[in-house]
C-alpha cells in the first residue's frame, strides 16, 4: 500500500509546499532534473488543455524540494500543458528522442501516479509551467 502524506494524502513530500494550494497541483515535491527524451508520444487533451507527452530516462536530479532525491528512479512520464492560460502558450517544437532536456515540475512517484492517456503508471513530472515549473530544450527556456 502506498505511503500517505500526513497533510495531503497523495504525495510523499516531507513538508507542505506553497504550490500545493494551486488547483493544478497534485501535491508532489518539486523536482529539477536533466534527462534524455526516451520516447515522444502523441499530444493529448486532458484537464481542459492539450498536453505534450513523452518519456524521459537517464534522469539526473539537480534539486528537489519536499522529498529525498532517492524517490526519483528510472524513467518518468512528462506531461507539458499548453494552449490555455495555465500552461505554455504553444507546444515545444521539435521534441525528439535522444535529445537532452531540463525541466522542473512536481514529481509523482510510481506509488502515487495513476494511469492516464499515454502513461500506464510510470512516475510523472507535471506542472512544468508557471508558477513553479519550466522546461529548457535546445537552449530555449519555456515557462
């Protein structure tokens, strides 16, 4: 059975974080990583907006707030929201397998991630836009 956080239930954060009150938050720790794009998937609509979906591996944790870096393991599914007032204005162009990427967002570990379109249940990095997240791809920062 998944461990429950005493304040939020859904996450393994050690302490409540300010972004966790935002309606788009899944109440996870904030992670900043460098990784390699393993697989690019079809964009999909969800939660009222479009999302770019891809899988990353070779993850290097640069910083994490609210959890120990050891919870970030293996690969992770990434969902980048775009096309509405909450996410990025436009999709990130030319996402390609084998390319390096840097991003920050909320990390939902495998015990707390749930299957969605394109993700059978891998850990997830989401909320990769304002007010807490960003993406750096091919030298351009998106937030």
